[in-house]
């Protein structure tokens, strides 16, 4: 019988939440016979960086995914790789959540030197999984399923996914109904999206028969950011996520496949927000210019700008000394020393202190924010915005109240994440770069 492995990625799962998985669920029954190892994420411990590390087996300095965002304004080569379908002008400056596999400098570990898969591989709801938008498509896997919403001229979002093979999306929509995009991110983010993903993953496993399948199940991210990792809502979230996984776990076990359960990072409790770009603007290093969307960052004329991402930030500056002076005495801000640098790294890299996170906003409370600030808009905002999880009914928009955020991540701690490999004896602490070798051995 040929070997098959299903990797289930539950971002935010830590060793405490692992204990709250109900024993009667399929996941709980499987876990009863397994031993969990401690997984150490790379720096930064954010989705795109961790996923690229897990699926290439190399560090961020080698694969080049240094955050969830990319400073495209610095690189014509990177500008050529962005998805031009929506908000292309903004995405050629700072772009978050780009889907092109061409952005990776290293191949996925299941590919040979020609980009061909050693094992038939499915990549479901992973970032940077599309073949790309520049010259010379670069497939990430044999089977790909990923959300790709289209923004119409009226501002409405069409619930669309992209897949290879192309007929996979219509087949899944016929069996499961359309993907509930509004439950995947934003104020309505919740369990329906993860339920759909788990059901779709079971169908892919049974009908397309990959030897290696990766499935990203995002549900824990939502309430752990809203309420914190130690909240009652966090316990409810892991119960809901485990229950949603029943069809996938049952499908894999029925086919005698091996399961690998992992998390990308652990969520940390936070109660303090820091706005590096307001600091830089106050110091005269960040400048703005008027656009139809209001005052936005002028990247060409600014001397410094911070691309913030949860608890880390890349600061791009032409005045390193002045920028360092403006930031280094700010409580909660640590400037990280990086020995090996990638061309996409900022001149300075920031880490938030314990209990703190970084907000991208550069305007004072009294100033008029850009129009996109009060909307769910993952492409025009030049930084990750967890406030999109909260809707302000009075203002009919995304809340500006940063104090609502209770969980964040990005600065890794040794062994903070979880790795469970069926039937395997692992070291007590595993580096994220080692996971590729572990899975390779399972399939060999």
C-alpha cells in the first residue's frame, strides 16, 4: 500500500489548548495514542513566513517570505509578481497576502530541481500557492485550492476560490455550496469557513488521492485575537475546530493515511498597542500625500516607514540613525539584531515586547483616516489590521479601538507551537525547518 500523509495546520494551537480537544471527536480519539512535541517557529512567527518555512524546509533568509507583507515599492522584480486584479497601484507599494508561488526563492521540499513533485501533493488554503502572475508560472503543488476573492467596481466581493485542477472549485461548490468567504476573515469570521475547508479537504483526500496533503484550518486565529489565548472563548474555539475536523480525520484514518498535526505559532495575550508609523511621522521621517482615498503614505519621499505585522515590523529607511533614535527609546519596542538578511528585510526590524503588538496606523486620532481604514481591506492597508475582526455599529465600519485586541503573535518562543506526528518518536523540541525532513521520511 502506498504511503499517504495529511498535514493539518491549526494556527494558534498551543500545548494548553491541546488539552481541551474533546476526546470524543475524531481528532481527540487520534490524539489519545500520540505524543506531542514542541515546535519552534521561525522569526517572524506569522502565517506566510511559517508556511514557507514548513513547506521548503529552509529559513526565511533563504526562501524570502519575511512577513505576511512585502515591500514591493522597493523592487520592480517583486512588483511584477503581485496579483494585479485588485488594487494593483497599492500592491505595487506594500502588499499583504500575495498568492504567487513565484515570490519564494526556494522550492517546496516535495519538488525536484525541475519543479516536479516527488509525491502527488495538495496544498489547501495555504498562502503563496498559486503558480504566479509574472513570466514563467511556478506551480507550488499538483493540487491547489485557495481563496481568491474578486473586488468589483461597486466594492462588492465575489466569493471565489482558485483551484488546480480548474474543475475542483465548481465540484466543491456543487457538493458543499459556495465557500463562506465572509466567515474566513473580518467581523463575521467564524467556524463556517473552517467547516467548509475540512469538508473540502476530505473530498480532495478521497477523490484526488494526494500522497501528501496540507490543510490550513484558521478558526483558532479569530477568537484568540479577539479575546486572548487564555479566555473561555479560546477553549470554545478549539472545541469547535476539533469538531469541524471530523470528516477530514475520519477520511484519512479510513484510508490508513498518516496524520501530522501542527500549529504555526502560539498566540500571546496582549494589552498594549504601539504605532511605529505615528512615531516616525511625529519625527518628520514619514510623509503622506493626498489621494482619492485620503492622505496615504508617500513611500518615495518618506525617509522611514514601518511595515507592521502583528508583533513585528520591518522598517524601511534611508536615515537609519535618525530612525533608530526615534524608535529605540519607545517603551515596548525592541530593535532586533539580524545577522543574515534577505533583500526584502527592512534596515531595522522591530519586535514588540511582552503583552504588546504593532498597529499600522500613522494618523493622529483627530486626523481623517484613509477611506480604507474603516473597511475590511487586506490589500490597500500597508500593514496587518486585526481590528478588521470588530465592527463598530455606530460608525458602520471597522472599529478604531485597538484596545479590543487581546491576542497576537510574531515573536517566537522556543517550543511554543505544537507538532504531533502519528507513530513517530520525535525530539522534545523541533525547529520548523526540520518538519520537511520528518514528512519526507514518512513518505519514503
